[in-house]
C-alpha cells in the first residue's frame, strides 16, 4: 500500500457532517470544558517534558518550575470544576471514596484488575454531598 492509497482508505471514516459538531461547539459550557482540557493537557505536557529532560538528558529538575506548572494545571482544573458546578472538596472526597472502594486495604494488582465498576459509579454519582468540603 502506498501513501496515497493509505490516505484514501483512512479518510473513508472521516466525519463529513460537521453541522452537529458546530452546534455542540456553540455551547459556552462545552467551550469552557474544552479550554480547561486543552490547558490541563498543555501543563501536564510541560511537567512531563521537564522530567523527560532530566531522565534522558541529565538536566537538573527545576522544582520551582514544576510547582509553577502544577499551579497552572490547578487553574485549569478550577475552570472545569466551576463549569461542572462542583467544588474541589467534592471532587477530592469522592475520589478518595472511590479509591477506598477499589483498594480496601492498599493498592494491589489484583484489586486494580478486578474493579467493581458498578460500585465505583454509584459512589461517583452520589456517594457524597455535592457541597461538602471546599
């Protein structure tokens, strides 16, 4: 298969009706979540790049910059939390409750592979009061 044939075959699955996509993108909430997601991805990439340069190239880890990247990441997390009408406290508490259900004593590979997804979903859907613990 040559590159022209590959491109022809690959684009068979190309989305051709962009009307519904444009409609979904016109929602300000969707755009705020997209902004948050792009920012989180960018800041995570910057954090990872510094670790890559340390591990592979021997560059010194700049802890001040890593902390700054974490702060930037949290800004984008706060944007998503605001758009989802929740709080940091709720997100943290719910995540801990989910992890306690998944790993009752401590992390084990067995528990990681035999998760009770229905129970975890129940916890995530309402195991805690939405307004607790900022």
